[in-house]
C-alpha cells in the first residue's frame, strides 16, 4: 500500500517511537543480588546463568590460609551493567571480566562487579576473581547445630557446604538452581591428597607441593563441591556393574572403621542403578575423614564425605542422594524433603533388599516412635522453614510419604515412578508440584488427599 506524505511521516514517527521503546527496554541494568529463595533470599544471582567454574586453590594447613583464583564462565540472561557473586570472609585482590580489570564493591556476603563494558544478553562471559585469607566454618541451627563448610582437621581440611557455605571458599552463584560443571585444582603440602568431585585428571609433585586436578563434567550445585585435603589411603577400582570407584579413608581410622566403605559403596551404587535408573555421574566413591566433631555426612557429588566412621545405612543414604539431590536438585530449599525424604526411604528399601525389615515395617517403626503431641508432627514437610529444614520430620515423614504413596498406587507404578523422575529431571531442578503431577500421571490416580495429609499439614495422620 502506498502512503501519502503525511501518512508516511506518521509512520516514520511511530517507527521511531517504537525504536526508542525497544532501546530503552534493552538498556543494561544490574543483575539481581539473589534469586529470591524464601529461606536464603540473597543466595544465587540474577542476570546470568553459571556454566563452568575453574577453581584453583592453594591451602596451607599450618596457617589455615587459602589462596584462590576462580574463573566463572556464564551466559548473560539480560543486558548487564553489573552483576553479583556470593562470597564471604576472604579478601579479594583482583577482578577481571573477559580478561579486563573490573571494578567491584562488597556488601556483606555479596560482591557487585562492574565490567568496563556492558554484557549483552545471550552472550557468554568470564569473570576471574583472585582472593585469599583464612576461611572459617559457618554455624548455627541450620545443620543440626553443627559447624559446616570449610573445617580444619589435624592434617588438612574437611569441606562440606550444605546449604550455604560454598561461598566461604570460592565466589559463586551459591544456589542449587544455578548448576555448572567444574574443574578443581588443588595445591597442598607434599604428602597430602586433595580429593574433589568427578574424576581425577592429573596428580603430580613439584617442589614441596602436591597438585591434583579434578573434573566434574556433569552439572553440579555449588554446595556439593568439595576440596577435602589430608592424608588418605586411596582405593580405586570398579563396581561389579562397571562404574569407576574412588574411596579415600583417613588412615587414623584404620583400626576403628568397622564398615567396608568400599564394598558397601560399590554394592549400593549398583543396586540403586537398578532401582533409581542409571548412575548419573562418571565415578562413585567416598571420602572418610577423621573429624567426629563435624557430626554429619554429606552427599558430595560423586564422592559423599563422612566425618568419621559411619554405618552402612549412612552410606546407602548418601549414595541415594546422587540421584535425589545431586542429579535432580531442588529448585528452592523449601523442597528439601525431595532430597532427604527420598534418601531416608532408600535406607528402608536397602533393609528390604537385605531381607532385614520391610519398608512397611520401617514406616510403622518411625510412625509409632513419635507420640501424637511430639514436636515432630508440628513441622510442615513441604515447607519446613529455614532453621528446621534438616529436622527429623523432613527425613522420616518425607520417607513415610513415599511409603504411603507406594501402598496407594502399588509397586508396579511406584517403581516406575522413581526412575522416571530421575530421568525427566536428570542434571536439572524440580519441585514438589512436579513430583505430585508425575505421580498422578503414572498412577492414573488423583493424589491430592495423600500429599495434603503427609506433606502440607501438621499433626499426626491417622492410619
């Protein structure tokens, strides 16, 4: 259609106005300081998607000093004038974005980085942070009242970071919704071994130091990263099913450890691969360190860590997390029962597999152990609140929910549901509503009443 001159001028003016609206909407803006998790609002960061971390750390056990250089490769999800990283305690000496010096400011546990040039949406960029200092563990009620994070041992360090301590030793987007792959390079005094996630790429001695390079090629949440250092007896091999195994045990535990950590790890990895679907990582294993005051074990990706001698049931619990928690991670921390309830139920399945007790009997034992007026029943499992996110109810009532689901929909549907869940959300994130929808789709049943009773309400349910 041909336009008259006034019409053409009007069209030009309209186009110009449209251009300015688009230009204004695409102007670079700061990324958000957190993703808005209700338990940890400042964790994670907006405006970019973490893709890969290259961590280089040097640790001196004598002084406790850590020197590090972290390069994060990320993709901008908006036009960025600045962006944040989560980082606490340690002193930053230099920041570079795409190889050029960048400005930064610190506010509490947040570091705001301002590159020389704005970062374009959809483009990859790198940020390199050089830093050092003496990291300290975190404490408080979150993890059973125990300290956690970067914890000194007699000969090195034990590193277990759930839920918010990864940022005590490397700058990151410290939330499980922002996974990435990793290269982790550890320098430690000669004679000590640095153990981390994934597979060992190389190890060598130079001068008075030992260098190890680990690579986790599958997406991993920050809290699952470790750089545990110490004297270890290392055993490697393969499970009967062919999965590589790497088990490191502190020799100080040699005469007290009554559990065959290697044997149980190999057997449980193979068994869970049959029940939950293919093992999701390149290697399985364990790190067993002599630090009883830590009081916890953690499902570090590919190699759970144990702070001292642990039972067989603890090992099968942490290995089940490789599927439920590590490969399939929570989208928000309030859904933590998807990790802990499933791993606890795995303990019940293991006892059933061993022929010692059925999962139904384990359910009854847990149910009957708590009186109707116990505080246990006052926690809403689907949203347990930050300071009680690791309460017994999240574990045990979460497992009870799964047993009730199994008895409602039957074994055929239930044991189809578990591997379908891990396949659909492999290396990703999911929430409680995702699980309920899948359970209803596979079973063909409406299950609101069951999940409302066991996850979303308080009080002891009637049987």
